[in-house]
C-alpha cells in the first residue's frame, strides 16, 4: 500500500471510530422519552383498567421492541411492518403450537420460536422480539395460555399499536430523527417501480 492510500485509510478509520463513539445526548434523550412513554402507557392501562388480570397487556417482548423502535429507529428490524408483523405472526404461531402440543413444552417452545423465525423471514417482517412473543404464548402463565387466540389481539396487537403510535410521535418530534426510516421507504418504492418496468 502506498503512503497516500495509507494516510487516507487512516483518516477514514479515525473518522468512523469517532462517529461510532460519539455520544449524541439529544438522541439518547428522545430514546429515553419514547421508551418511557411507550412502556409507561401500556403499564398505566394495565394497572388502571386490567388490575384483576396478570400482566395481560404488558409482556416482556415489548421491552426488547422498545430498544429497537426508540433506540435504533433506522434499523430495518425496527420498521412498522416488522414491528407489527413480527409480533402478530409470532403470537399466532405460539398460540397454535401450544394448542397442538400442550403437554410437550420442550417441543412446543422450540417449534414456536423456530417457526416464528421462518415465517418472519418468509414475510419479510423479521423482528427479533417476536421470538419472545411466541415463547410467552407457550411458557406464559395459565392466564396467558387461557387467552388462546385472544393473545394475538390483546396483549400483542394492542400493545404493539400503542408502542408504534408513541414511536411515530416521539421519533418525529425533532428534525434529526425520522421514523419510519426514509431509506427503507425509498428502497421499497424503488423496488416496486423497477418491477413495474
């Protein structure tokens, strides 16, 4: 490598390392506010209106979704299609597997998560917390299991829509944040246009 290329590579490397380690306090502030309001709203509804139920609106996989939709808003995994589709598909798979094999938890849990992954890949709705949503349908409390397919509607779909509405508001309040990602929208639009020609 000649001296000029080496210096250029070194400059680029320093810039990338600098950008990757840069602390953006505004970004962290809005991530915090979004996650706090999103999870807080679901927890508030749970505590005020569903007090006799056992965590029927707030499930663990929503915490992982919050990391993506409030903290990594440009990630393809955080986009609305992935958020909604990943959770709903996985919830449906989890409930179905539990209904088919209720007495074989080791098999049901494995099958629910594995099938959820494949269906999310197939439908292009990959959202990692969806795997947890499928697993909760299988290993959750008796109240969760008793919901059957209602689990898909509430807590899953209802909670996801609350998280999404909060994300749409708080991720677009400032000009330096944009959700859903414009990159993803442009890419999908260009793909559709190229197929039509």
